[in-house]
């Protein structure tokens, strides 16, 4: 188990970012390219995400609300973003967001494709 001290945090443009899994975290995973981060607004309600265009990004709203492209999102809503290098999300002050990023084409054969 890892405590809060295991995770790197930084505040970028008023958004607290916590790196849970990946190169900026002490926690790694067997899945190459897997990144998990948590985002919470501190002094800014506009989350400007820089995404890997070759990744599948899963944006999960834990708490609060968000708006993207004129659509409203509530807790437990999931957005899947592909083929985008930038994505903008307007979030409420209580928003708590997890983003899971995986390579769109894994470097290994996924279990569901194995025979």
C-alpha cells in the first residue's frame, strides 16, 4: 500500500495534479504506458489537458460537476477521449477527477485477443 507521501503533487494553472501511476509516481504498473492522475481545482475552474494523441484517455468524474463541449457531467460520468492532443474541461470548485491514459494500440496482445 502507498500513502499520500508516495504520490507527486504539483499545482499547474490553479489545478492540483496528483500523479498516481506512471513516470512521475513511485507507483508503476505492468501495463506499459499506463498513466493515472487526479485533478482538483485550487484557484482555477478550467482544466486544460494536454493528451497523448496516441492514447485512449478515460476521464472519470468522482465528485462535483464538469462541462465540456456544451455537455454537463455529474459524479460517476465517464468521458472517453481519443485522437485529441488537447481537451478543455470546465469544472466546479468541488470537482475531483481521475484520468486514466492507456496506449490506443498496446505493445502487447490484450487478454481478450488471446486464443
